[in-house]
C-alpha cells in the first residue's frame, strides 16, 4: 500500500512539473474573493512593490481595455480599414451627428461598458488591480485644448475620479496608463490614431503630454488607490509600418528617442509627485530601458507586455524581468498578457517568481473566446449608415456585462 501511495505522489509531482495538474473550472457565482479595503500607498523597495507596512504586494490585475479608448478589433464598429482606430470612428460620428450627439454616444457607451457592478465583479474574481488605458482625447480636443477650463468639469477627469473612488470601495488598485499620447507614441492603431508616432519629433505634442501627465499627477498625488503612473503604452510599436518615424522598436533611433521622452516626463512628474510609482514600458525587451541608478530614478516599475505563445520565449522574458529586478532594483510587471495555449505555463512562471501581472482584457466584442474574461459576439453596427437612435439603442442593449459570456476556463487558469 505504501509503495502504491508513493507511486501516486511521484505521479502527482510529475504532472505538476509538466503543467498537467487539473484546473478547477468554476461558474461565475462561485467566485467570492474579498480584498482588504484599506488602501496603502505602494512604493518600490529592493525590486519589490511594498505597502506602507513593508509587506510585499503582487498586483494581480485586469486591463479595462476598449472602454475609454475603443479598439476596433475587439469592438462593435466595423473594421473599415486595417488601421481603423478610435480617431476614425469619432470623425465619422462628428461629421454625421455633430459634437453634442457624438458626446452623448460616447457617454452612453462609457457609462454602460464599465459600471460599479463590474468593479465589484473584478474583486470577486480575485483581482486586486485594474490598469486603465486612456488617451489624450478623453481630456483634450484634437487641437490640444482642455475640454473644460476647470478640470473638475473635464469629463476625462470625472471618469477617472469615478473609477478611482469606486475601486477604493472594493480594494482594487488603479494603474493609470496613457495608451494614446498627443501625436502618438507609436504608429500602432492602439494609440487612438494609426500612422503617426510624432510625439518624439513634435514639441507641441511633447508639451501637451507633459501638461497632461503633470495635471494627472497633481490631481492624484495624495491618492493611495492609484498604484502607478504608466507613462507610455508600447512606445515605438511600429512593426508593419513604414515611412517617417517608423523606427524599429529596439533600434538606437527608437530607444534614444523613447528614453529621452521618458526622462522628461519622469522629471516633470517628480516635481509634483515624489511618492507614486512610475512605470516605463520596454518594447519588446527590458534591455531597451535605462539603468535607473545611472539616471537617479527612484520608485520605478519596469514593464513588459507578453503575447508569446511559446514556452521558451515566455521563460526568456520572465528571466529578463527577474534580471532587471535583481540588477537595477526596479519592481517588474507584465502589464498586458495573453499567452494563448501556454497561458497556464506562463501563469505558473509569473506566480513562482512573484511577478505582478495584468491580464488583457476584461471585456471584448467579436474577438473570440480567448481575449476577454467576458466576451460577446455581435453583428457590428455600421456607423456610416446607422441612425443616431439606432447607435444609442445598440449601445444600451449590448454593453452590460451580464449579457456577455463568462470565460470560465481562462479564469480558472488565472486563479
């Protein structure tokens, strides 16, 4: 009998080592996590995120993609062109319906796509952090003028205020992610408008980005629910583009320009907020980021996005993060990830090495069942021909999370 038990134990160990352990798949109502409700100012010490008690904190989060910056590939608007972005959608709506009705469409979507019920659900699922992708147009016009003279009346700040206050109620930290800087920090459509990457060569765009970040820092410098400022999403993500400013991500042209802008933004924010963590993203490696000790940077979080679906590359990138933490004393995070068929393997690597990670993403339309925790297939609505009333009706009937399909298998892997 003892020999049989020993064989079973060995078999269990082998299954664990090769990632073959059975995953418990739960229904949505079986998740009942509760986060601590006293928020703590998070800082970085010796390569780890810590709270005010000096305890290590691992961020296990979810991105709120496609909310304040629509991404067509996982949205309800047709992909009229390969690079159709939020800017293009807004232009069609403005041209057809004018500013007031376009704002009503956007407000209806934003108010329904993420609600307090969603933040409560995020807590129940076991997440302790959300990363919130936004772009300059949430706060400014295309001409880089503030939407309101008083920032309290600015709909972008009103939405961030609501999110932060709601997340505090549920013990969920908020990472503020500038997904689309003025002029664009890459040519990718996820910046809100494809084909630009003008931030690094246009002084007006850079100054507007500085003004946006310093205003955000001044507003939230004492807020403990805000865990980090993620300065630029995927800078120099220029793969597949050509022409002016299409530098390859890891080239000297790209790296030098990105790190110069990072330095300018870091120093501007630190004049106002010396306490919050600042995150730099490396595209697609930590080796493109500066040594913070040489630059006198403090309280830093270095970030990679991992969409690799091969174990060797996942292991390689995780090792890069570990090296950055060890050699430079920065905390590390996988700010976006979807590792597809290797998701379970990647999750174990993150967990074993105490690496913070933020899943992409919470909700999707028309992206299949692998990209969101909640997904929904819809017949895309043609905004070029649909009436204003049809668009509003579509949004009110198709945005609430309760009518989306829960990805129970994916959630079980994330544990």
